[in-house]
């Protein structure tokens, strides 16, 4: 469906930016945008929406595209970036220690910037090359 195509591109861009920008840098421009992306509720909603749209992208097909395989990269980008944002929210709110395996911690916590840049790349590629297999 075209709606999920649009949502996939938009949410992958937003989630990728939310994961990849540096919170500690003090840039004077874009103060309102920084406050928006630092909001816990915004990040949680963005994570849930990205994950859900990533799941629906696996199930829905744009007319003339190959089922499942046609949108594999943007779908996985949405699933992974959404999961990273949800995990980040959970880690901030819980009082219990959360123990992840080393690989999960490496991908979703320590290298979240690269995960975000990958989601941005997937969104841009998905926008520029709509009929290419896997994009």
C-alpha cells in the first residue's frame, strides 16, 4: 500500500535522526527541534510507530512489487530502529537492571548512531529507487 510506503520513508528518516544525532553537542540552531527529539514520549511513540510500520511493510505489497522481498531493507530498518528506541525508553524508565547479551547491547545501545544512519540511508534509497528489489 502506498500509505505504508510513505510512512516507512518518513518514520525511517525520523527514527534514524533520533538515533544518530548527538545530544551532548550544543548547537544554537534548532533548539525546538532538539527539545522535540529529546522528549521521552516522542521517542517512545516514534519507536512504536517505526516498529509497527516495519512489520506492516513486510506484510503489505505495493502493486507490481515482489511480496516480502520487495521492501526488505526499509522494513528491517524500521523494525531495528523502532526496537532501539523502545529499548532506550525502557532502559531509562525501569528500576530493574536490564541485562542484554553482548551482541544486542553492541547493536542497539552502543552503536545506535550507526543504526540510525542506516535507517536514514534506507529511507533515502527507498525514496529514490522505488522499484528496485529489496528497496
